[in-house]
C-alpha cells in the first residue's frame, strides 16, 4: 500500500493535450520511505514523467515483510495522466506491484 497524493497535471501538458502512462520503479526502504525513483517506462513526455516522479518523492509505502522483518524492496508504480473534457485527471494506479530485491 502507499500514501501518496495524485500528481499535479502540468498546465503545459493539458494545453498541448498530452496524456500518458508513466511507470516508475521505486526503492522503498525498511521504514516505508522512498529511496530511489527510476523511470521504467516513459509517457513519451518529459513533463509528465517529472510530475510523476515529484508526486512519489517524499511519499510513504508499506515496506515489504518476510515474517515480522521489514525489508527494503523495489515496487512498480504506474501513474496515469488523462484528459477528460479538457480537464487533467491524474492518479497513482492501485495495482502497485511488489518487486524483488536488488
């Protein structure tokens, strides 16, 4: 699980009609804090990719556990930017996947 706010839809991206899905690879520490953030799949628009990164940076996740031991792990976080009636809608998908270590 995660507690992160939806990313801001950049004004320039809305004006230009840019939409897309950014898939981030996020290193979650034992305490649930975000460590590294990598772009696994770009939306094709740097502005959207950066907005997705900013939304996740400083966020919190539930750390992986084996038994009662918390572990650092990589998770995959899809972030969708979609225009609906000219208004930007963005959100962190609920299908965040827990990845393996490394």
